[in-house]
């Protein structure tokens, strides 16, 4: 079979290339894409090449880079030998790339495919993968009822974090961003931020202090992916507070750990998707699969609003145009969908 796959041939250049698609093997299924969501953080980093040489980023992203995309909704069109529990025609959410057809594994550290409930739309399901990642980060924060939480950066991840943190009992819940549009969206969710603050002005810390009655935040999330924001996030929390690195920083930053962490007893927690437990245990049942199930349940119950985050739609062949738009000014976009895939 012949398919089309999106490749970043060099920084700032996205192209569709023709690829041979193999038959699925044991423990695999073949998926035809129905919709896909662009990650405006990770994918833009790969598209622009904005990462330091010698970093994990540089080892992962090498041009031509064909690992573009990881938020896919598709339909199973073929089963590998011996595969059970799945059926041809089922709608599934997966880690699939931006490609017309692709083979996906069913097992591994993170099972690559999850069958979608019938009451979940394709538009909602494209947020499944990012939804699991953010859910894991909010869970690692251990938010208790009435704790003050600050979210620095309310792009897609921040919008999800606002809703999860609110559901977890965060109050007040303060969103900080450079975009007034994003701040309004974070406050408009049925479970969302209580306050929205522009982040590039003097007096920001004083505003947080006033909102929290002088206590500062119990928890701060850094979700911009800009490593230079981390020292500011450390200053937003109280003594013995927690700082969660939910965005993926793109370089080194200077921090005086004695003055800014050690003497204050702060906890700094990395919340990459790979920090999910590999298997479910009584001590920690919250695997990526478990979070995926909960994501669907919350969306179906109306407790989590995701499709309202969609701001742009592009035909799949116009993906290069979508990346150019995002590289020019991604603050005007949130959920960017690729749709109209061939049947």
C-alpha cells in the first residue's frame, strides 16, 4: 500500500512524501487517519529547530524528521495476525503520526491505540493524547481542596490543566499568559481559571500575592516550554510549595538552587508523559491507559470541555500552511486540526 506522510525536511519546511505502508504484523493494527491535532508546542519546536545542539531534543529531532504528530484519530482497516479485542471499522485514538495510513502497535510502554466510546466525537478525541499527559502532570502536583494554583502559559496544555486543576480542588486558580484571548478562554471553561493575568509586566508577583492573601501559590505549573520562565515560576510559590514542569523546556537556565529552592524547601517535579507508571498497581493505578479512559469519561460527562478549544481547521494537504501560520504567531491559535483525509 502507498500512503502519504508529513516530513520536516529541514527547519521551517514541511512536505508530504509518498511512503510504502506495510501490512500489520502480530500485535499491530493498520489505521486510516480521520483527523489529527497539531501540537503547537512539541511540533513547533521540531518545525523551527529551536532547541540546543547536544540536547535530547537534538538527538530526537534530526532532519529530515518523519516523526511529526502524535494526536491521531483514525479507523482500523486491518488487523495483524492473532490480534483480538479489536475490530475492523472501530474508531480509535492513537499516538499516530500525521499520515494517511500507518501501522500502530497495541502494546508497549504506552499502548498506542485506544478504542473510542460511541459518544465521543472525532473533534473531542484528538485531544486524547495531550489530555493524558496533562492529567498526569496535575496528578503529580497533588492538589488539595482550596490550594492556590498558578498556571504559567495557557496554550492547549494550559487550558487542559486549568480544567483538571479546578476539578481537583484548586482555588483560587490563576492563569498567566501573554495572550488576552487565551486568558479569556481559560476563564470561560465550566471548570476553569478564576483569574487571568498578563505575564509580561511588573507587579505580577504582587498581584499573585494579593489574590492569595499574602500566602503566594501552593502550586505553580510552568507550561510555556520557555526555560527562562522557570526562575519566575519558582518565585510564585510559598515555602514548601511545588513547581511542576509540564511544558518541555528547550534549553538550559540558570537557577540558584540554594536561594530559590533549597532554603525554601520547594519541590520541583518533572511531568513528562514518560513519567506515567509502566503498569497498574494498587500503589499507583494511574497508567497512561487509565488516564485515557478517564479523559473519555470526563468529556462524555461534560466535565471536560475540549472541542471548544479548536480555533483552526485545515485540509490535511494544507498542513505546511498551518505550520507557517503557527510559526508566525501561535498565540492566535489553540487547537489546529488537520481534516478531510482520504477514505
